């Protein structure tokens, strides 16, 4: 990026006000400053000695090339809802793109134009990294599918925010119904189960996050169960066992099954017969860890674990989800982390 293309404070303010995931805004910020680790920038730092784009093998890789002008990337822009033909615009750097889109957004009826542009750019960059570091195929069709899915998720959350603006009278209810961070030095493990009544199979999920909302632990299992309640009790027991095995001493276990949490907390009312032995084991394990506790949260506050369980039973949850969350899961995690 040329130095005379400096960005004004008002332009930076507009960037950080976009209703996009923080990771996407940071990506835009780095691109505007020409600080993405593209091959031309790495050559300037003497990290690499070859700047030829590894996707098209036709030109040097700069941010403007890999994000807009690479022959494998241009069809993505044209095939998107924006229908852009980058070469016709003749924009020389990312700052010019940023300013062009901001101007166009004021003159067009295309909804969320800047947000769509940002989401496409982000997905192109991620696909480039997968190509370089994982030797994955750079497939424009797959990138368009990822963009469409991520943009639909964005529209869903935006429409919810618009249709349900916060009200002072609802603040207390929202705090209790949303996922909340655990205290410092604690981990909160949310559990959920998805049950298929026809087959009697269940998918179990545990998601552990720290006081910063960062995903640290994630596990899934499959098992047989006679009911949804048994599946929920089983995943809670397995989560406790996993925490013990990992040597965790300060843990809050959270579920959206209020009856199960009540039983785990030692309610005077007898446990349902079908899970009585599981509850006995839960209490036995947790009694050896004084800093283990149980908490109930409504379904809205347990959506991350619930999504993982549902995706697992549908065989749509990637095996690496805990290390590289798919877009929809990342959206849920980010939404939880800012509540």
C-alpha cells in the first residue's frame, strides 16, 4: 500500500463499527495497512525467496492479487451476489477498494454491500492459507458456498438484533438466559446431547471455555440411550470424568436440563429411576473435587454445545471442530464471548 493512501480516523472508526466478527475486522485492518503475510511482504522481510502466486502460478502474490485479481479468485467475485469484475475497476490497492466500496454502499440498494465484500475477502484469504499450509484444493465453488453460509448467518444474527432490540426491562432476563464467562482460573464446561428416538442413538458434546470465553476443550461421543434424559445425564458424567482425567480442579458444569442439574446438585427429591445410577456416579466423582459445581442455563445460553451435539448426530460436525471451528460455530462462540 502506498503511504499517501493513509486512512483517516473517520474511516477507521467506520471499520471498527461494522457488525462483523472481530477476526474479520482485524483481517480488514491488516489488509488496509498492507500487513497481511503475503509472499511479497514476506520477501521484503527475507522470509521467502519466491513471490510467485502458488494458486495461479502467473503473477507475484500481493494482497491485491490474491484477494481480487488472481484468475482463480475473479470468478468468486463475479459469482457472488455482488457480481463484481475486479479487473474492470482497476483499483490498485486495498485502500482504494475500501474507499470504493464505502462510496458504492451509499449509492446502491445492495444490502450489506461492505459486509459481503469483507466476508468474501476473508473466505478467499482462509482458502489461500489452507492451500499453502494444508495443501487443500483452492476451489472457487467451495469458497462461494462458505461465503453464502457465513453471510446467511450474518443476516440471521443481524435480523435478530434489529427485531429484538434490548430493553431495560429485559436486561436481567437476558443476563440469566445467555452464556456467561466463568470466574478467573475456572473453566466452564457446557454439555448437550442430541437424541434420535428411532435408532436409540445419541450424540454427546462438551465444550470447555475459560474466563476470556476462549474455547480450550471440546469433545464428542456417540452412545446408545433409552431417552433424551439418559443421554443428557451420560454426557454430564463423561464431561466430569474428562475434567478429572485432565487434572482440572476448578470447573463449572452447565446444562440446559434443569431436572438433571437439580439431581446433580443433590436435590432431596429422588432421581428418575432411569438415570439414578448415573447420578450416583456423578455425585461420587464430583464429591472428590470440592471446586466442581453445577449450573443450569436456558437453551439460548447453551447453544454452542447444543449445535455441536446436533451437528454430530447429523454427521455434519468436522472432526477438527474444537481446533478450527467452522464458521457457524465460530459465530456462536464470538456472540457468547461479547455477551
